[in-house]
C-alpha cells in the first residue's frame, strides 16, 4: 500500500529543513508562520494550505509535485 501523499510531504519537509540546517523557528520566520503553526504542519496536526506549500518550497529551494514522492 502506498503512503498518503501528505504524510510523504511532511516527512520530506522535515528532512529538507534539517538538511538545510534550519530550525523550525527559522523556517517559520521565512514563510511568515508562527513556530507553533509550522510545527503543527510538520507533525501532521495541521494541513498546510497551497500558499504555505508554495512558500515552503521557495524558502527551501525545492520543487514538490503533489501526489508524487
């Protein structure tokens, strides 16, 4: 059974953030979220809007294709 695309996204989000050497606070600041809001997204307690996904991709210099890991 394949992974849920959103679960894959949040796993990749944390991995890329850590690989870039950023704290949750630093990335949250870059995308204009509070750290608790960002943490809720990264831990799957909240769903990121398309705008947030777009801003995260820009801040992390990555390209995500929704539905494809």
